[in-house]
């Protein structure tokens, strides 16, 4: 397949980092580390527990290809050599280190343009805390926040603007926890009663968080608007024979301008259902199950999905263009040892294609919700470190980004000609899917001096890239100006979000 590699964690026995190189065929990376987590059940698996992070990691002079972080037990582990050796990057004071009392590691772009790796967790008193870092070595601790009743732990997470959103639950209700990178604040929005967060799905659509799940026998679709849950549809009423089940894991993603929700049907001839939802505010729902669902996902029994079946949606992070390719990891049940089957999404008018099978339901799999080059494993060994960014009013009015370039195998005789482009997310984008227009070539700066001393680099076709830069291990400080579209004029816009991408 054309999909990029992504990461998994084998949690049976000693934890081991796994690279799904041709998903979901797997390759074990390096040695085991930490202590395996039992979790509450495999139905609650997985929150993304391993991540590739080098965006601001200037400490990794060996290069970007081996920089992985993983959460196991009460520690965040780091490897700089592809998993051969591990060290503890940070220690958490968890209330229950073998449970789901922490979110997955996520990458969030702050309003300052810097990228943070972060998570939230429950401390020994059951209070919410957060940790964040821009380099993997210096950590900021935030909290405590909230009450001591968060017995359900954290499941499912996504990113909107400068905040990490994750599900949590108490003994009486469901919550969405919001962790902001700008100020480190952690807050919670109370959800409906009897809402099972570990089975629900969360997604960004039209600049808002949407949630699909189960309450009693209904299949509500919620939005977070104005600090509260609001039900916009009950998907159980869309078609007949679709009674809800509370033991399977739903999935959802945005494709083009529509939202798609995958939900298991019980007591019908079709196993998994797919609903297409158009036009925020109107929410026109169409059942497209018979068109897109195929193979083992289609019929219950006889090798088809059971009531504990689940899917995970995976967005191709390195796709060029405005609509990344989507994939579904599907398992027939929640029993450890059951293999994943990978389906490729071919749009709302064609059946999904079964590509491969492998892996294990017991693995904690990292799935990307963002099209960002340093949020998942990337095949290139060059990466930018953003020093600072901010508005500029001298010359071309735009957004100035100051950065250095790092190359894993850098030497004076090995300094490749690097191209840089800037991807950003607009006000209604689920992904960083637009390429920025640049106002001028990058210039090299001398640290400590007020301005540029020499030009370096030339504009590429259509002013969407800069070529001729040198990846020299941070020796040269570059600066480039990006001309934002009219909808993104300053960093206070909650959807002002970008990433620099090197390519060849």
C-alpha cells in the first residue's frame, strides 16, 4: 500500500515498539522496556501510546529517524536509535499505572507556533494533571485540576487548535477533558449520563469537536458547542434493524466536506454501518452501508464482526493534496490475539478495499488524526526545529518563521539540498491540508544579531516552497515569511496551526 508507516505497542509480556511498515504487517523495533500494562479490557484499547516526535528536539544530534516516545506504566520513555536503547524521559505520579489513567501522547501546535508533545493523566489523588514539552527533555507540569472522581481514566483523543481533547469518565458521567498549550489550563465538559466513553469516537469537523457513541439504545451524534454537549442526530433512527450495542468501538473521520461515522449494527444482516453526514447545522444523514462496507465487516456471524468488534481510523499523514487518504483498522472482536484487517477508504461511492491483515487487538496502535510530518514515523531524515514565529509588519506583512534544519547523517560533505514548504489548517479544515504561499526566500540569520546578513534559498514554483537550504545540524538559523490567507491573520485565531515540511 502507499500508506506511511505508523507505530504500535505490543503490551503482552514486555512492552515492545512495533513499526507497522506496510500496515498492519509489523516489524519489532529494538528492545523491550518498562512493565506491561494490563488495562481494563482490550475493548478500551488503544489510546495512542507511541509517537514519533522530533519537531523541536534539538538534543537528538543523531538525527530524526530514531526519535520515538512511548508511555508505559508511570513513565514516558525515549529512544534515539530506533528502539535499541531506551531511557526514561519523564515520570508520572499515576493513581493506577496499569490502567487507562493517562491519555495518549499527542502533538499540539501552540499559538506561539511551537509544537508540544503532551498528555493528561490522573495523579495519585485522582486529580487531573498535564505534562508538555517542546524538545522531549524539558517538561512543563500543569495542574492539578478537577475533582478526584475520574475513575474511568482516559480514552480516545484528538486535537483542535492549541488544545488536546480526550474522553474521561467518572462513576456517574462522561467528560471531555481539554488541555490547552497556551496556558497549560485543564478543564472538563460534563457529558450525558450513561455515555460510554471507551467505545465512543471523536473527530474535528467544521472547526468543532464531534462525538459519536451510545446512550441506552440510541446512537447520538454530539457536538461540543459553547462549552456543552449538544445532540444533533440519533443515528439509530436512520435505518431499520440497527439496535445499538455498548461493547464495540466506533470510528469516524472527515473526508472532503462530509463527516463519516462507522457504527456496529446488531440484529441486522449488515455488521458495520457507515453514515455520511453533510452540512453542519442541517446534518443530512445518509446510510451508505451497502455501498462502502465490504468483506468481513459486512455480515455478522461466520467470521464477521461480533458485538465487541471495533475499528480505528487512520489518516495518511504524508499525502500530498487537500484530502489525505483514509484507512480503517478492523477487528472482529475484542479478544487479545485477534488480528487487525486493514481497509482503504475509496470514498462514499465505492466499496472499501481490504489491503492486509496482521497485528493484534492487544496492541496499542498509534493512529494519526492530523496531517503533520512529525506526528508519526516519517521516512526522511531531515527535519526543521522552529525557534520562534510571529507577525511581521516590516516589508511584506505576514507570519515570520525562524528555524534550523537538522539531518541525521550530517557531515560537511553530506549537506543535501533541502526544500521546505509550509502546511496549514484553515478555519474549517480537519487536517493541515493547504500549502502556504511564501513572500520571500529564506534568509540565513546570525544568532544574536537584529537582522539577516545573507540570502539563502530561492522560491520554488508558485511560491509554495523554498529550495537550496542546507541541513547542517542547527548551525544556520533560517527565516522565512509566509503570507496567511485572509481567514488567518494572527496567532490568536484558534485554528492558526501549521507545520514546516522538508522534502526532496
